[in-house]
């Protein structure tokens, strides 16, 4: 039974605790912490036998914690991931790995120095049945060489701490990781187009279109709308030389009534990616239980996504096309992107 400590008991922290206690196998949540002590106390109250720690560092040092799940805000990820590596404990870090590429590189360097993989990053689209099916079609060659991909990432709304740059660093960063995995190639440049501003966007520039260039010449466009109001809508279509392949519609039911055909739209990421998170966390548990290494998105993947995300932010601010340059990849990470 893998004993997991959770840092950050907000929205996704509570959702991962729910799945680890009620859905998944081979795991028990033994400790929690949050700077919001009242919330952490409430969450700990629902976990018989779990310890409430006042700091993330105390939780990481707890002998009753075999592995760490970091679900706190992005700017706090680096300190907890580095402390977990120093303690020799596997750490699953929600995206982004860290909020700057320099911080991600420090994590990469610490993991390489530790000499074994300890870090996995929460890019859950790689575990989603629809994205996996789309990748299987692309890899099969059935639609020919992929030339373009059109992506849509729409949120009904976003929290009040969300900033102009968050559209890239917090939202489109999922497409940045997914595209590297889907095409098996690095992203080489980013550009941002700014359409007419939505009246629902408040102080944000909403929507945005992010254009990503890939090493092999394919081009990907990502519509990012984070105040679309009607629901959470994720789409993707790959255009190949001989055909196209797109993610299917999410809804499990279609209603025909009163002269209309309708289907429900998910409210947010928890509903749309419910099963992907289940598979992602179960595979992580199974891989690290008994001293094994994680096999999902690595610290290098977290670093590569951060470099592209930084380029996207620079492109948003400057209006220019910004090239992406990655550091030399340590041989430690030289495995296929898939
Ligand atoms: P949230 O604000 O609901 O929860 C974050 C929690 O972290 C809060 O309770 C906050 O008090 C706590 N916290 C902040 N600083 C801390 C610190 N130093 N130590 C301990 N706790 C601290 O946010 P959320 O939506 O749950 O997002 C958390 C992380 O998960 C973010 O990195 C976000 O990008 C990521 N996320 C990923 C997905 C996904 O689809 N994979 C979805 C949502 C959020
Ligand atoms: C959130 O943090 C997520 O990761 C969701 O998957 C994404 O859709 C949303 O835009 C982010 O704020």
C-alpha cells in the first residue's frame, strides 16, 4: 500500500484525495498540508489516521509518507519538488512543474544528480481515452503525415487570481505538452494572435490564439477562451496529407426532444478529464509502489513545456514570433517522447 502525502488541499488536491480514497487501488493518504490551515484541517478530518502537517517540508520528512503529491499553487512547486528529491521520495507534481524554465532546469539537475527518476508532472491529457485514440490514428499513418492541428481550449470561467499570462502558462500549457507528445517532436517557435476582446473577459485579453511551430514543419493553432460561459470545451483535430482525425464529442448522451438535438457540456476540467486523472494517478501509484520509477511525463517534459510557455508569454507581450531553444537534454531523459 503506497502511503501518499498531499501538499495543497484546494480544488485539485481534494479531487485527487477523493480518487485515492474512493476510486483507486494500492494507495492510502497518510498526510496533508496547506497554508490554508482551516481547509487542510477539514480535509484531514475526513481521512482517518492521516496527519495534518503545518508545512510541506514536515510532510515530506514524515516517515509515514512514501510519496508526495504536490497540488499547491504553481510558484510553490519548485521548493516541494526539490525537497522531495532531496528526501529520495517520488513526487507527482501537478502542472506546471514550476513557473519558470530556470526553476524547471534546477529540478532536472537535482533529479539527474539523484541518479534516478523521482518526478512525474500532471499532464493528464496523455491519459485521456480520446487523446490516446487520436494519437493511435496519427501514429498508424492512416491520415498520412500530420501537417496541422487545430485545438480549442475553452473554460466557462477562471478564478480571480488568473492573470493575462495565465492563458498561456496555466491553460494552453496543456496543449503545449500534448502537442509534443502527439507529434513526437519539439516545438520550435511560438506566436500569439489577439482577436477582438470578449466583454466577458474582464481585465483579461480573452480570447487568444497561440500558434506553435514544430521541428518537422507542422503548425498547430490553439484557441484559448477562458470566459466562454457555456461550459468546458476541449477540441482537437489533426489534419494529415490523406485525411483528418478529431477528438470525439465528450457527452455520453444525446437528447432529441422538442424539435432539438442536444447533449450536455462538462462544467469544468474535473468532469471532462475525470477518467484521465484516475488512469494517470493509478499508473503513477503502480509505477512508484515498491521503489519503482515513474514512467509518465518527466521533469524534462515539465521543463520543455515551461520553455515553450515562456516563449508564448514573450510572444503575447511583444506581438512577435519567438523561437524556442531548449538546453541540451541530459542522456538520463533520452527516451521517446511517447
Ligand atoms: P486551488 O487554489 O484550488 O488550490 C491550491 C491550494 O494550494 C490552496 O488551498 C492554497 O491554500 C494551497 N497553497 C498555496 N501555497 C501553498 C504552500 N506554499 N504550501 C501548501 N499549500 C499551499 O488551486 P487548484 O485549482 O487546485 O490548482 C492547484 C495546482 O493544480 C496548480 O498548479 C494548477 O495549475 C494545477 N491544476 C491542474 C489541473 C489539471 O487539469 N491537471 C486542473 C486544475 C489545477
Ligand atoms: C487549470 O489549472 C487546468 O489545468 C485546467 O485543465 C485548464 O483547463 C484550466 O484552464 C486551468 O486553469
